[in-house]
C-alpha cells in the first residue's frame, strides 16, 4: 500500500473492543483486545488475538480459562486506557472497575459491557 487512499481505507475498517480477563493462582488480570471472532457455532468456539508477552496471556496459558467482555461503543477513554495502557504487573486494574466472578472462576468486567463470553 503506497497510496494515501489505501491508508485511508484501512482507517475505515471498524471493529469492536473487548476486555479479556483471566485468573491464575487467585490473581486476576485483564487487557483490551480488538480481535475476537467466532470460529464455530457448534460447539460454540471463539478465537482471541492476544500478545504473548502480556500478563493476561500468561494467566490464560496457566489456567486455560478466560472471559471476554464486549464493550459498548461509548466506553470512555480512561476505562480503555486502564486496560490498554497499563500493565497488570504494576497495577491491579480489576480493583478499579465493577467485576463479578464468572462461572469459570475468571473475573468478568461488567462496566461498559454489552455482553460477556466465558
């Protein structure tokens, strides 16, 4: 893509934002992701693209469990920034938002969530 028109076309691609959470050794963490998609309907299966260097990935790998909160379009930037620009190694993000424990034991973020998947 060499043309500025091609670049502008990429900016028009829309997608959602999600908070992916997991738990390991009694500690929860979450992060913003922009890629969650359905793989199959039966059995219900999703795929999530997540950075392997992030703490949430480490927790998912250890526990083999995760939850996904689908965020509403109006989610405020400070909320997105909490999960997108801060490391769970340095701050407990989940203490700063409303959560519940899901059926898998993972924390489920309910602030600004349209729906959740576990």
